C-alpha cells in the first residue's frame, strides 16, 4: 500500500510538471487557462488520492476526502470565474497576444 | 517520501513568478490560485509525513479562504473593466 | 543567530524603508500590515528547532521538540489587534479621499495646509 | 518532519514578496501581491509549528484584501467622478532632494537593522514557563490544546481586552466614518454571476458555515478556536453577499448583539476565572466543567468576531463603497 501510494503521488507530480511546462511555453492567457484548468486539477486530485491511500481507513482519510471534495469543486470553479469575468469585462480572448491591461 | 516537497516548492515558485510577471491581471489571478493549490498540497504532505490529522483542518481553511479572496479580487477587477467598457461603448445608463 | 529571525528583521526593515520613503497613502497601510507579519514571525521563531510539533493533541507525551505555546497565544491576539488597526486606517483614508481626491502624502499636506490657511488667516487679522 | 532548507526557501519567497510590494507602483498589483504575501505568511506560521496562528492569518488575509480593495475602488471612483488633480510640470530635482529621499532613509534603516541584528537574542532560550504551561495546562484549564488553554485560562485578560478593542473598532467604523447615512441603496451591478457560480458558491457557503461551527466547538481539542471559527462564519455572510447581492442586512441589530455577547463573555470570565469558581468544585466534576467553560467562551468569542467582521464587511461594501 505504501508503494502504491508513493507511485500515485509521483504520477500526480508528473501531471503537474506537464502543466508547468505548458505555463512556461505559452504566453497568452486563453491558452494558459485551457491547459492549466484541467491538468492542475487532475494532478492535485491524484496527489490527494495517493495520500488518502497511504493512511488506510481512519479519520485522517476522512479529512483528506473532505479536502478532496473541496478541491474538486473549488479549483475548476475559480478558473471558470476568472475566465468568464475576463470574457464579460471585455478582455479579447480570441486575439490574445498576452497584452497588459492594467 | 519527503522529497516530494521539493517539486511542489518549485511549482510554487513558478506560479508566484507567474503572478508577479504575467502580462495581464487575469494571468496574475490565475497564478495566485495555482500557488494556493500548491501550498495546500505542501500542507497535505507535511500533515501526512507527521501523521497529524488536525493539520488538515488548516489545509481546508486555506482552500476556502483562498477561494473567497480570489473571488473578490476577480469581482473587483471585472467590475472596473466592465464599467470602463460600458463607458467606452456608451451603453452605460 | 537564527536565519528565521534574520528574515523577519529584513522584512521589517524593507517595510520600514517603504514607510518612510513611500509617497502613497494606501501603500503606507500595506507596509504596516507587512511590519506586523514580520514581528509575528520573529516572535514565533523563539526557541524553534528542526522537527518542532504544535503544542496540542496527544503528541505532547512523546514528542521531542514542542513549540512554545505562549507566543502563539499572544500572537493570535496580535493578529486581531493588527486587523483592527488596519480597519481604522482604511476608514480614515476613505474619509480623506472624500475630501481631497489624492493619494500622495506631499499633495495631501499641501492641500490641507491651504485649507487651514484660508480658514485661519481672517481670524488672525480680526484679532490684531 | 519538515526539512529546514524547505522552511528557509519559503522564508526567502516571503522576503521576495515584500520586495515586490516595495517595488510595485500600481495599486491593483499591490493587492494581489499582498494576498500572496499573506498566504505565504500563513504558511510560514504553519511551518514554525503554530497552526492556530496560521488559521487566523489565512482567514484574515482574505478579509484584509477585501477591505483594501474597497478602499482602492472608492478612490478610483472618486478620481473619475470628482475634480481631477492638476498636473504639475515635471521640475528638475536637485541633488539634495535625492540625497534626502533615498540615501538618508537607507542609512537610517541600515543603522536600525544593524542594531536589531546586534541585539537580537539568539542562543539558548530559558523555558521554565514553557515547560510549566505544557505540563500543567491540562489540570489547570483543561482541554488538549495548550494555546487555547493559555488564551482562555492563564491569559484571559489579554483576550478580553482584545475583544474590547475589536468592539471599539467596529463602533468607530460604524459611527465615525465619513459617510453618515445608515441606509444603503442598491447599486447597479455590472457583473452578474453565472448559474454555475451561484450554485457552487451557495454550496461552498454551507460548507464554510459548518466548518466555522466545527472550529469553534472543537477549539479546545484541536487547532482552531473562537477567532478562526468566527472569521469563517463572517465569510459565510461574504458568500451570501456575493451571490444574492444583499444590501439590507440589519447592521445595527448585529451591533447590539455583539455588545451583548461581549458583555456576557466578560461576565463568564469574571465568574469562572477571577472569582476562582474552579476551586470550590469537587474534583470529579472538574474536567466536565472546564470543558463546558471552554466551549462556551470559544462560542462567545466566535459570535463576537463573526458579528464584528460581518458588520465591517457590510459597512465597507454597501455603505462606504458608494
């Protein structure tokens, strides 16, 4: 069980590494949001599941599962809110060349 | 398994760099959110390594307060940009 | 000397420098928040060793290094006091903006001097 | 066990955040940096072994950012609507001004820093008080959390005066600010939340409320307590504002409630701690009585902090923002 959880945690970290490469590679907001909203959530959820497997059936796992639920809801939600607000308030997502709008 | 903390720290550094450097404000907000997720994972790993369940309450608090703060910053900046846009288009009542 | 203390002192000095040279009023309140965080980190680092556990739960029996609970209890108080100070500062700032729309310390001083001068000069003349 | 280099790396990031705030000129970015800085501060507290303080800082960081945002937003609105400050022509600064503005403060700061580093204590810490607190608190005050035991038992004076300070702050903000009208008018909403956002924030608000109650009730056993739980109950009202756009919360009834709760918490502390009620009880009833006392005190403090921060938030967002 220890080994399985370690492998799952490392897989999650590798997922997040892909997200980091995407962040470094693309400069525009729309592409970044497209990449990171999926990959980062998947990586975080995988790491949390690995930690939950590590502790078996206990109160620790219960709290970890609560945290998992919150992450699963909150993380895509924040991305949705940021992107939608950017679109509604006039940020041009189609011709996005990484412009500075401050 | 404590070496898993170091890649998390590297990601945290990267996303804080994104929040500081990112060209538009929306990039900064995104980087802020991602950095807070990484911090949650760091807390989770620390709690798991020390086998202390009550430290996870702190991770949950961190997630929720980061959510509220990000929501409010987004609302503020979006409202301002929207108002400017409506003034520009002449559709503001 | 502890590296944590050095970091806290460095942040304190950075915000102190900003406080005495900065021109914006909102930034002054931000620097006060920063100074407060630095002071709290300084206090929490007292007696810190590697592998310190929090002073609660069933770990008190066998844990090797336990954090000092007294600074923590005092610092919870200090955090709430700090947010009270911040709130009062922001309220005063907003009342000030309503009178003079400026964020610059120099400009604010100039404007308030002008207003005071206009209010006090006739009185002085009538007294003499 | 957290390795020490990790803690140092996070402290280095923390210092970097302070430098960013120092060097940034635009206010909006300062808000984002401040939020990141407070999150990193909270993480540093956590790694230094005090989750109570870290919880309070994490919740307060969000509230502080909200207050700063309201202040900045109001300034921007006034600058657009009100009289524009006249542009002063860029005059050439003499060398003396630069010396006065940069070099002298730098020297002053450096001297103070050298003095602080020279006089900073370091070395071995004498911890008689620490060992006494850690060994005695379970009998003296009760509970399993030494921090809660200290701020509800040994040092209840501090907590009461801090509560008084918060009450005075709320009164000052509610009565002494510039905008004197108590009735808030409904403003135009430029951004309407989407359906998904409304549904999710409504669900998260319930989670926040339940979690705040959990923190208050469990405060004497695990990390948490009155302040943190109260802040979370106030965050519940923030969520309600965000989705329903409520503007007519009865702020003055909440203010009365806060005063009543504060007075009753002072009374309870006086009866239990200062009059020494615990000495007159039989020994077998003592742990239950202590548990009840700590839960009730945490609940009172939590109610008070929740009322105070709800009032502050609604005052800022609905009345001061106009």
